[in-house]
C-alpha cells in the first residue's frame, strides 16, 4: 500500500532532508585520504544529532552504524570501520537516513577522493546522471516502470549493469515503504504516481557483471567480480505538476 503524505508530513520530511543535505555538505569538505570509514560515520551521526534528527540506520534490523559507507567494489551497506582507510583514487558512497519527528529522508552520494582513474570517474558520473534522467519523467500520471526503464537503459547504454536484488522505495514514517522502485523494468508498468508520494530513487550501478555477494557480516554487498560500483540517491516528493528533491543542499550540483 502506497501512503501519500500530507503537507504537514512533507514539511517534517523536508526538515529531515535539510539535515541530510547538511551532512553531505560537511562530508564534501572533509573526506580525505587517510580517513577511515568510521570517521565518516562519526560525522554523519554527530551532524544529525546536533540538528535534532535521529540517524535512522542505526539499529535498523540490527545495522550497527549511522551510515552505510561503501568503497570501490562495495556497492551498498558497507559497515563503517576504523580498519577501512580511504585512499587517493577511491570512490566512496555514503548512504544515510535522517528522521525528524518520526519522518525520514534517505539519500546517497558517491564521493571522488582526490584524482580518479577515468574508469572510476565515469561510473560515478553515469550513476548520478541516471538519477537525473529518470527524474525528468516524475510527475502525476507517470508509472514507476517509467523510472525503472530509464535508469536501466541509461546505465546499460554506458556498458554498465544495474543491481537486481536491491531497489529504491517509498519513504515516510518508515524508511522503506511501498512502492518498490527497481532500477530495471518496463515503462507503463507498475503503480501510477500521484501528488504526495515520497520516493527514493537510487541507481545502484556495477561496472562489470550484475552479480553481487553479501559478506559474512550479513550486510556488506560487493560486486562478485571485484569491479567498481557506484550509488546515487535522493528522496523526491511527487508534486501537482512534477517533483521536488528534498535531500540536496542549496547550491549542490
Ligand atoms: N539507506 C538505505 C537505502 O537506501 C538502507 C540502508 S539499510 C540500513 O534504502 F540498515 F543501513 F539502514
Ligand atoms: Co534508499
């Protein structure tokens, strides 16, 4: 069941989204070679708490941290650790969820650390572009499958693959709500968008084969072939005539 949000609920989600943006702004200025992925988690958690938000990932199905920090061949759900050190040339995705007065906003950025290889640079750009391509069709009357098809076609046309086991989702009083938003599919299929829906659109992209494996920690999802991966996500509200992104900071490109 898809739960559309009232104006009051959307305002609470916007405050959560503002804080998510604030975290990204801070991270953009701070991520440097030599930092551990746990250092990133500390920044995420303290920024949220200082801004009256709860880091919703902590404790979610037992998840042990406030952020998912996924480096290079880790696609999603990388558990922050003081043993994972970020190096020059890495691509580091930081996926976070803030909850304000019971309402959540969820987003992810893949950061480029220092000078990248052309390979690494390109997958990060294509992943972000896939999100913005799909966004163009978001308005009342569109189908979820329209988003899915655009993401898949855009990603595959650049020689990459989308993951099948994990999808985007609705969000609100719960981190994961209906509808599921796969990164693959057919236009004209799936639920129809209406004003007040809150959607997490999140291309998760593999440089090589689409297959992934989950590590023994039960969370970390890596590409099976060890090739690069990238992830980009925003929480988007469907409006009367289009959409509004609520998890970008002012001036973010
Ligand atoms: N933020 C992720 C998403 O995009 C979910 C993280 S799972 C958690 O849906 F356990 F870390 F919370
Ligand atoms: Co999400």
